[in-house]
């Protein structure tokens, strides 16, 4: 090997390292932004609780010497923090799931929505509510459980259908779209035949929201979501290779079919976990992967964590706006995610001239 | 207009109920699905899911003399019914006192049952006036702050809703009266800060009101993290009520319960449950069945 050759390698290595550093900084930046926004959100709300008092209430739990009022403690620890954490967890899960699904199916239109998972969950919840189970009390867990089961069921149905014809990507997506229509129709029937108050509960659930966030839910979801996210990230290399085509991936030793099933199942679990509790929150799973791909490129090692953080950030900002804009009245969060996310997304779409998909 | 009508289709639950207590249940030949009280109306044919979703062929097939509809019934539907030569009578909601009385009077005149109608109106007015007279003199500081929650979590009612009207009539102050949305979802911390003296909860829907269900709804409020520290929960002034006590003549029973919860001293002599029994016995020829409020 000549000296010139070695030098060239070092030069490209340098570029690679520099780019990697940039990406790591971007992810760190997102993380810092998320922490800052979380803390800011803790000081905002309908109760007239100043920023100082709110922060005092947080710190008082850690430093027992500090004085705080019972009222501030309840507002911050029982009402604001669980909700903020729930927004972060939900946004993160939807962002990660969306990225993984888009990566594995090599299709920019894929999201928990298009694969029918959201419609499945909604249908499950709708059936539970129509059966006369209340959103309150013990019934709540029945609705959550039903939503969870139905969205996983959807995933397996989509798989089973595509299996029959070989796992062609189009089949998967078409099966997902077809099933969502079926579920939407079922929800429509339930809405049509339900009496007024039941109808309200179904619509309420369909709108999605984070105001029912509780510590129990956060504590239950935190380890589950962390584990699934880490597991998903372990498939980053496989996803990277698969993005250059399935034949290429197969020739490089990636077991394409197996990776696809595992990653999609992980994504389905992730989605099902959160939407079962929050109701349908759309758009995050689509917008955060695209946003991050526009900035970072298609390396899933960076894309997955960045997209998770971006999802968390968008949802947290949206939900905080929902809580505070016309307080004390709450705006449904789906409205806000679209109002905040869409202009941002369109801006990126127009500004970036590069074709960032393939 | 053919009066009295021999064959009536009623697309409004409140009107169906009133026709029955006027003693004209036999005239009903079709109903909306939510017309389910008193029990005798449940035997009638369902020709509409709601006042908006009407099965026109089924409706016309019953050859009604008259169709009772609401302002929510689409104009196209009304036109079609009238094109078939059937007059459409639009009635108001029976969730508030004044429209209720008007509707009772209208239906009474229509069915030649003016005397019966005036009797019911007398009963309703008697108790409404009783509540009014006693709460009118209250000073603002004597009126409890009330948070009313519908079946959804933190879903409440602002001014110009029947819930607000009932709260005001019963001598309370609705904490959400000034909200811009009619049925808003409000933030938990705001409710906590307003610190209501009384919390009312509408019983969960889709369930037969058993003591267990109402108790579960109350326990949920009593232990909910945002409400646990409110004055209402600490004083145990959390009440669950069934939706039926806010519709038709039974709304006076709901009103009496609320007034008594807000001002126990002022309404010491009133027994809402006995008034309920009297109303059902005399006008509906029914015995109260099940449970309507919790705790009783």
C-alpha cells in the first residue's frame, strides 16, 4: 500500500469522524432542549403558581430542607410532572416506532397510522366502551388492555396476510391500509348505534390526550419503552444495510425477513403501549423521522434516537400549548400536534433541496 | 293539523316520555332509539337512531298523522316528511324548566289533554318555585363553588348549558361558567386551585346505574390525584347522579337533590327521593327502580 493511499483513508476517516461528531452533537442538542422544555413546562399551567414556586416544589422533594406548600407540591408532582413525562414517553415511542417502521419497509409513508395499528387500538377501545365499560375506575384498564390487544392483533394480521403472498412491502402496507378501513368502519358502527353518552366517551378516546396521565402509567411504561427502544436500536446496522435494497442486504448476510418481523413487532409493541393509554395521537410517528432524516441522513444509529427525542419534543411542546393557550380549557392535543408540526415539516420539505429519501 | 293525533312518531326522547305520561302511549307508532323511558315506550318500533338519523321508509310506512322532531332534525328530512303530507312538530329540549313546560303544554293541547298537562306543569312549577324561593335570598358568599363533571374525565359544562342552569337554580356557583367552550375539558390544576366546595359527577354511561357503579365513580373522584386535596373531597361532598334526573319532569328531582346537597340546612324538610316516588307513582304509574344518586 502506498503512502498516498493511507493518507486518503485518513482524510475520509476524518470527514467521517467530523460528520459523526456533528450528529452526536445534534442528538445531544435535542436532549438538552428536551430537558429545558420539560423544566419550563413544569412552571407553566392554569394554576397561578409562579416559576420559582414550581421549581422550589421540584427541588424540595430532593432537598428536604427546602420549604414548599402542599398546593405547589400537588400541582407539580401529581399533575404536571406525570403529564410531562407521559408526553415525553409517548412522543419518544411514536418517533422511534415511526423511524423503525419506515426503515424496515423502506417507505416514507409508513407510520403506526398507515399500518392500521392506531385504528386497531381505537377499535379495541371502542368495543370496550360500547360494551359498557367506563373510562373511569377499574374499567379503564380493560379499555387499555383491549386497545393493546387489538393493535397487536392488527400487526399480526397484516403479517399473516403478507406471508401468504411472500413478504412484499406493498402487500404489508396495502393490508395495513385495508385493515384500517375495516376498523374505522367498525368504529363508525359503534358510534352510530351508541347512545349519546357512550358516543361521547368513544369520541373522547378517539381524540387522544394526555390529561389522564398518572404516575402508575409512567412507572409502568418507562422500563418497557426503554427496553424496546434499546432492542430496536440494536438493529440499526441491519436497517442501514437494508436501505440499500433487500438483495444487497441478503448478500451481506442480513436475514431480511427475520429482521423485518422483529423490528415491526417491536415497533408495534411500542406504539400499542402508549396509544392504549393516550388514545390516538397522530402525526408524530410520521413527522419526526422525516425531520431527523432531513438533518441527519439515513444512518439509523443516529436516526432512531434523534427521532425519538424529536417526537418527545414536538409532543411536549404541543401538549404544553394545549394546556396553557386558552387555560383552563384544554385543547385536544391532536389539533396542536398538527398546528405545530405541519408548518415545521412543510418548511423542511421546501427548504431542503436534497432528496433525502434514497 | 289532525288533533288529537291518532298515530304519532316521536323522534325526541323527552317528547316520547311526555306523551306517555299524558296517557297517550298507545298513540306512539314509532320512536327514536333513545326514547327508552318510561318502559312502555320501549315496545314501540324504532324508526330512527337519533333525531338526526332517520329511517325514512320505515317512518313513512307507519303512516303517522304527525311527526315530532327537533331543531337538530335535518331540514331535508323535515321536507321529505312534509312532502308526504305529514305535519312535523318541532319541540324544544326537555332538559331545562321553561322549554319543558312549553313542550308539556304544547303536547297537552295537541292531544286534547290540557288538564293532565297543567297538572304536571303544576307539579314541576311547585318544586322549581320552592327551590327558587329558598335560594334567591342567599348572599353570594353563601353559595358553594360547584365543579360538575360529565362522564369524561375533567369534561365539564360552561354557562348556557342545562347543567349550569341547574347549578344556579339550586343556589350554587359553577366554577366553569365563564369558559368559552360549552362543554370544555378543563385542566386539573385549575380545578384544584378553584378548590370547589361540592363536586357533582354524572354517572358513567352505558351502564345500568347500580350502587356499585355509582360508588366506583365516586371513589375514583375521591382518590384522583388532582381532586384529592379539594375542599369537596375533604368534606366528603362528592355526589354522583344519574343522567335521567336531568331530563323531563324528573329534572325537578335532580334539582331538589342538588339544592339539598348545596344547602342541607335550607332543605332539611325536603326528601327528594319521596318526591321522586310521588312523581313516578302519580304521573308515570311506576315505582322508582334502581338507584339514582350516590351517596343516598
